[in-house]
C-alpha cells in the first residue's frame, strides 16, 4: 500500500518515470549533475568507458566503444559490463532528454534545476557483482539467472549498482540511464530526485519478442536495432521466426539450395557470420536469441529447393490447404524428410549452442488436408496423423537434446494434437483458445504465454489479401482476423496468469509479444513494435498488478510510457507517440475518463 | 472496354505500373536507356538541369538545384519547370528502383534488358506548354487550371511532354519519373515499354490532404517532405489544419501572445518566413496550401493568450463541453472577439493571398453547451445561437472576400446549422452523416468530399484517452470512434459521387483525405500517410471507376501501389509496405480471394 502511494504521488509530479516500473523505488528531491569524468568501477577494478579520443586525419574524434567483438569466446563478465557502461554513458551524455513534452506548457523551468546553481556532481558509479557468472548466465534456461539488481544514488553523488549476475547489472544500467535529463541550456545532465534507492527483479524469467523475419526481409541492422530497444525495455529473449512458407532467409551451408532458391532474392539471406553477429550482439546485451524453424507446416519454401520433401506444394484453392499462400508441408512419413532434417539440424544446432539454451521447431497450423496429397500418408484422419506427428516430433526433439538444447513448440502440438512431450519442453501459446495457457499448465507443462487477442502487434491493419470485385462485398471493410489494433492499453491489459495457484505459476516461464510480417518490413518495423511492445515489457517485468494487488492503471502508465517513448526516439528508434503533446503535458488532469 | 483489356494485360505483365493510373496509356516492348546527358528543352529554350559540378575544398561535388528561392515574385513558368526537371532527373538517375520485389523470385532477369545489349538512348526530352500561365495558375480556384498533359516516348528515343499549363507539365514529369527502372548491374536506367503514349487529366480539380499540425508539432521539414510526396501522387492541395484547442503553432505578428502562450513550447511555431517557405515550396510543385484557423469551436488555446475571448475555457467535465479536451470556444456575441478576428485576419490573409485562392475558417463540432457559460449569449438554444453564428460567419467571410480570397467551411455550418452561405463558399464534408456530400450538393453548394468512415487515416489505432481502473470495462478494448483502420483497400473503395447527375457532379470540386494528429507526430507521419493517402490520390485523379465504368479492382491496383511504395521509399519517404514480398512477387496468381 505504501508503494502505491508513492506511485500516486509520482504520477502527479512526473518525476519517477521508470519503465518498466521497479519493485521498490524511493527518491528525494535533491539535484545532482553527472560529472563528465564520472569514475566507474566494477568489482573494484577500473571500467574504461569511452569516449576515447582518437586522431583522425589531423582532427580529434571521440569514439564510443560500445560494441564487443563478435568472437564470443573473448567475452568476459568484465568486457560485457565495460561495453554496457559505455553504451549507458553515451546515452546519458549524448542522447538524453529535455523533457518539455512531459511538463505543462512553458513550465519546464519549474522542473529543471537552475542552470547557474552550485552543482553537486555524481563523481562515481560503483558496480558490484555479488555472484559469479557461468556459461549458463549467457544462454540460460528460464529461471537459471538471477536478474535482480539494486541501484542507489546518495545525496553526495555516489552511485552504486549491484547484482548477483552481470545480467542483473545490465538491467541496473538501463534503469540508471532513465534517471537523468538533459538541461534545456548547456548546463549539463541532471537528476533531481536524489537520494534514490531502487530494488528490482523481474516477475517472469522469459520476456520475449517473437518477430517474423521470413515474410519480409530484414537487414541485420534492423534486427540489432530491435535488440537495442528490447534491452532498454528489459526484455531478455528475441525469438526469430526465421522461416515460413514465403521465404528462407538463412544460409545453411550443408543445404545451400535452401536460401539460394528460397530467399526472396539471392543474397537476401543471413550467413552463418550474420547469425553469429546477431546472437552475440544480443548476448552482450542480456538477450538470448531463440531461432525457430517452423515445421511441419509453413514449409512450402523448402519445396523450391527440395520439391520431393513437400506435400500439397502450391495447392489450390490455397485456403483449403493452408492459412496463407503458398501452401505446402513437409511430408509426414518420409525417410527423405528425416534425412533432410538431420542434415539441417546438424548444421544449425551447433551454431545455436554457444548462444542459446533453446531451439524452436514451430508446430502451428498443421493443415490435415495436405496429407491427403502426401503419398507417404494419404489420409487426413487424426488417428492416422497423430502417431506420425508424434514420431516426427520425437525425432526432432531427440536430436535437439543430443545437441545440448531444449525444444520449444507451438501450443497446437499439445493442445490440438495431444502429443506426448518431454517435461523439458517449453510450450508456446498464441491464444488458439481462451484457455490455451491454462490448458498447458493443467497438462503439467512449462508454458510461454502470448495471445492474438492481446499481444499480436500486426493485428488491426486490415486484410493483406487482395479481393476481386466479385468477392469485394464478402470481405468489406476488409478487417483482419485479429482486428482491432492492439493499442498499448490493450497490450497492457493482458493478464494470462490471473487466478493461478503458486503451483501453476511455477510452470509459467514467461511470455512473448509477437510481430508477424505480412504488412511490416524494415521501413515500418520500429513504429509497429514501439512503444506497444514496451507495454508487454512492463507486464513481463513488473506484472499486471502492483504490490498491493491492484491492476496497474493506464493513468500511471501513460506518462511513464510517454517519457520512455521520447527516450527511445532520442536513442534513434522511431517509436510512435503515446499521445498528443497536450496530453503528455497535462495527463494527470486531462485526457482521461 | 479496350482500356480495361490493356489493364488486364498490364496486371499480369507488371509492366505499366503508373500511379495514379492515366486516362489513356499505350505502350510497346522496346528497351530504351536514358542518356546521362539527355537534352531537355522547354518551349524551344534549353533547360539547364543539374547536377552541376562545383568545386568544394578541392573536391568535385555534384549539386542538384532542385529548389527555387522562396521569393515568389521571382517565379516564372520557366523557373518552375527547370526546378521540376532537375528534381525529376535526380529521381530518375539517383533514386530509381531495381524492381526485384515486383517480379517472381530470382526471375528479375526475365524482365530486365541484358546489361551488355546495344543501347538505344533517350537523348531528348522536349517540353511544350501550349497555353500561358497566369497568376491564377499558381493559386487557383477549383477548375481554374487545365492540368492535363500528354507524354510520348518514341522507339528512337525522343521523349515529349506537353500541357496547357505548367501544372500539367509538372504532372507529366511525375509520370515520366515512374516509367524508368534502375538496372541491377551498373548498366544504367531503362524503360522497356517504348513506344509510350499517355494522355491524361484529373477527374477532380481539388485533390487534397488535410493534416492536423496543431495537436502535435511538425517541423517545417516534415511538411515539405509531405509536399514532395503529395506531388508524386498528383495531389494539388495541402490543407493545413493549423490551429486547434491544443496548440497555436503559428506566429501572428499582430497578436504575438498567440504563439508565445499557445505553442507547445516557445519556439515551436511557424514564423511568417516559415509559412512563406512552405507555401512557395508547395506552389513550385503544383500544390496550393490552404490554411485553416478553426473557429468558433476548437479555440481553447486562444484563451491562454486572451482569456476574455473564450467561453467554457477548460470546462469540466470536458466531455460535456467539447469533443476533446481542453474545452473552450470563441464567445459568440462579443465585440472583443470581432476586433480580435479582424486583427488576426488582417495579419494572416495578406500572407495567404500570394499563394492561395482560399482561406478556411473551420466550423466543425460547435458545442452548444459552451454558450450557456458565455456571458454574451447565456443560451444553448438553436433559435438563439443560429443568428449569432450567421453573423459570426458573415463577418469572417466578408473580410476573407475583401482580401481577395474564397472561404471554405466544414459541413456543419450548412448541414447542421443551415446557415446561409455565399455561392462562392466551398463546403468541406467529413461524413457527419452518410448523406453529407449529397446534402451539400442538394442545397446547391460547392462541395469537398471526405469521410471519417473511409478517408480518416488516424482511425483504428484505438482510443487516445487514458482510462481509470473504474472506467476500464466501459471502454474495453479501447476502440476509437472511427475504428477500424482505414487500410488502403477501404480508402480505395470510397465513391462519394456514385449515382450523381452531371449537374450534381458539377458542384463537386473534389475531396481531401485527412490525418488528425492525436496519435501521430513527425516520427510516424510518413508511415501514417503513405501509401494509404496514395489510394485516395488515385480516386481523386483517376476516379473510382475505369473507362468502362467498372469499379477499379484491388488486383489491378495492388501491384501498382506496391511499386509506387518502393519508389517512395527510394525517394526518402517511409511509406509502409503494401504486402509481404511474396505477394508483390506473385500477386496475380496468389494473395487474392
């Protein structure tokens, strides 16, 4: 109850706009300025943060060394922290926020400290890691890493971040970066709520974004920018829906025809080096990349390279044989398919292993009609198909486990097909039924939540199909299946673990927010993701309820989200606006009902 | 019928992807390359198009002189054409499209000419203007300018554009820029459908975008970029909804307090020089800027500077007194208001006159309850308010006419209040009722169409208000009043003049597509406008029906729009994708129902 009072006050003073909201947070009203030469230590050792001055063609240039090498074996906890400190201080010093949009019109001066006041500086940032990282810290199973952190800033300018793991410290640095503002003059960077004491930890262990990089092509830079933004929001998983019916954008050296014939264009595919770069880029930011190769459905594209492996390839009418064109599924009783998958997994899984505990084999939307056209099956009967699917899944999961990885599947494998799954398997729901999450838990399996009615960011744009003049009236006004748009308030209202017992909750690893790419590509992806994915991020980190058990209020969230959005824009991500400026300036008393 | 056959073929060959579609278009299959030194003439005189080579610090730099000075008196038809030719050839040579997304996977080679083939070059572009521009060409009333053009390219490489007005020639140059592709090697820029013969003219005279630049702040660069994109789509009007309740972003030297107190922040307002720059930037691109100062509603912001002029300022509960907070309306029977408006108009209108035939005084959503709180009225009765509104409108319109301008009002002034309007007045509908457009025409008035059910690009994002936990269930799932999203197919289906007689049609000046800014700002505006506004652009230029009287098909439009979108992205505008690449590569046979 005490905490909710703190937040009530925070809301009206606009001073404590952290996102996601920490578990515990107390603050005062003392102004501190951050010293341009703030001394940073990590477990007592000096952290050499940039900018470092170089000579370039006779001119001095400041360079921020914010990126590690892609050689993962070179990583140490120290090198990860050093790069993170550099990114954090680069953001604090060069991408900070003059918060004029967050205070009443022409009244920023009431919030800002006087530019010419005597300054007390934050002169040190002391980082202490109380535990020791292991290899699992950087590629964890859900729950394997303690991500908690503490952050304090004293009135005399001593900042301290501590955490059990380096991952927790990364989160603490993200929080640190949200505490500061840029003065509207060149007076510097300040915090006006010292002393600060924050104690924080996530509610859910698996906090992910699933992004479809098959249906449209995304360059590596688009993915790394997404990773940056995820880290700002304390996500820790990036699920890459790598392949689907429409394209195969991943080079597989053992099966080169896959991307040569299946990429949207030769060259528009990720090389092994690209994948490693993405994985390590994420890893150094506390994010684990999970690669999905969806099967046996959504595999038409494999037929471009290996037509003998696919049943119902391009079958028409397509809406009989698949949810989206082009149709085609891996044959279900084919030794050639088994051989193909063994080769495929043997190639990919060792490249996954250094960076992730998981491998995702999909399993959604298997279309039974395709197997009528599959000469190895010739049936659409569940009684025929189920044992074949079980065999298919067992083969995959055995190979995944043999490579030291844990399988993830879409919920249909359990909820629709009732297959037997290992206890290790994570079952990912997307809201096939309203009880999807509970059904998985009731079956005793670990679950990832997510729901097309709440957390599908692609919904509400309308149909992506074109309609003939003859079918026009049938589909008018062209709403999509998961309309309406999931605006941030709807995303924020999702509460899949309501009314669960502690025993049930123990099976919930966390969840993922989703972006399918039928109508999104690199030009629009930042706007489609942000700030709506941030709303999911707070549910995943902080939970739907506050410490008093009340659902978090839009009136509390809205100004904080608006501030986060401005910070994200300043950091180079084109997040959409939360509200018009009038509302962000006056949110407490206006723009609400 | 012949034309529709042409288009049927075009659809399957993907070769004639012009947007908006011209009235007449024939083409062949001869390949031509555009000569890097193509000679351009205008009425026999040489057109000096860039790039012109300059020396910069010892290094050669190519500079494209694509922008005129802002001194409108320096404009000539020749200078406008010269700048337009430069922009066109800059686009053709440096921002062109390798159309891999528009042809089947890995089959671009079937479309492209061989890189090493013997080349026939387009060596000349001959521009002929058959009429003479007058001052009205550059600030026309609807219908005052002949915007038609003809464009031919012969098989031996002679390109010709002719038009009655320079405006028509600008449109011809836009079409010209859409005929070329960049080769995937460095072989050059080609057209593979010579000979070409295009004869084209718009269906509607007034083809506009209305953008709300009050509720969020847009820098000048955001507006000029919008003007560029409008010109590519053959729009000819930009309606700036300049002021609303939330902010006053326009400096008025005679009333400096308006922007000083009413801008979102001091400095976030357009100076007279900014406005002139926007107006002339548009004018040189064939686009007339129309400024709206909305009144008597939507004027709360005036109260920040002149509280004595506003009734019901910030009245609560706001949903009783206005459609959006903050509430407040100009008092309706106040000599102080009259004096204020006379000063305001005396300042603004002479700055409008060089660039536009119109001035828009709004008139939407007048809230009668406010006048109960207006000591000059003290009534909410129509019988009391109507004569006062008539007097208010007459005063405004008299002054507008005295400055040589023509008034525009929102439809409520006629359709709701049944005021007496001059025959010169343009009445802008937004779909207050389904018969809005017909009602205006039936009353014998000139009309602009537009409809919140079709052409409101802001719709479908969900509510922008925040809801308390108490009101949460009432508004869940937070759909906005004009949901669903107007996707491009819905925009494209709008047909406000269906079943009109020729006499009725004569009163239809054209229409406008709208973007209100509660949830849009400069970060997201390009994505919010494009390519959906393009769909409105084709309805305005080409009409909902083809030459045979059939409604245009999504299957014809979709690949053309997808190509336009790629061109827009290459030209620097972040238009959203029309479909996933699989569909743009295979649209004819897949991705439709």
